[in-house]
C-alpha cells in the first residue's frame, strides 16, 4: 500500500513537471522607449525629431554615450487549462534570470523583481522587463543615422522586438518545490518557445 502511495506521489510530481514545462514564452511589444530622456514612441522616421531633440541626441552621442530605457513585455502562456488531456495547472515564475541580445550582440542581464503568476487558462500573461543601457557601449561601430534607425525600429511608432533576442532560465514554484528548466530558453518575437 505504501508503494502505491509513493507511486501516486511520483506520478503527481511527474505530471506537474510535465505540465509546467509546457509554459511558453515569446517577446511581445517594446514600450516606453526613451533615448536620453526623449520618448520616441510617437516617431517613425528621422524627420519626426525636432531640432532640439536632434541636438540633444547628437551631443550625447558626441560624448560617447547613448542612454536608452525601455520595457520589453515577455508574453507567457500556460496551456495547462484542463483540456487536451492535461490537468489545469497554475504556475508562478519565482525567478526569470535573463540576458538580452540586440542585433546578435550581447548587452545586459537581469531578473524579475518579484514572482509572476501565469494562470492555467491558456491566456497570455505579460512579464515586463525594464531595460536601461548605453547603446554605444554595445554597438560602438554604428553611425549616428544607423543608431537612430535602430532605436526607431525597436521603440518607435512602428517598433517591434524583431531585433531583440532574450535568453532566460525560468524557475517555477510548485507545491512540490521549485522546478528549474533543464536549459536556457531562447525567446524571440515571432513564435512561442518552451
């Protein structure tokens, strides 16, 4: 009888691990993109910058810096909604250490400041990651126009996360303890990965 109980617990642990390993992640939109304090979310081309903004950005680039800040929204989907033969399982991301590449160049890393709940509803939950970095530190061989085109491609009016790649190593809390993913996930903007 105790063998059956242990076996039942093992199946429950195994089922939970399988369900939680089905969590999926994708890069969503990029919000609140600021270049040296200038919000560019309403700009789509170089001509949308006024003369003062051009001067501001030119001066900061001439000083050897280009500070930017933005939020990347990582979309998390938990397909464990009780259909398709899997039990409904809510998930809590306890930790989400990440590092970011822009145009294939390694930049900064971080983690979520607090746990994030991803309910077993099949709906998308957003994990906002705040990014603050000096673009010139990582993309120093780019010209002025190339840098402005990059920031517009990321955070402008028609911006997207297409030029970003996020790598993460999630830890999920369960009733049986924390579950670490077996390897680092590559998270991109056009498809969910797990």
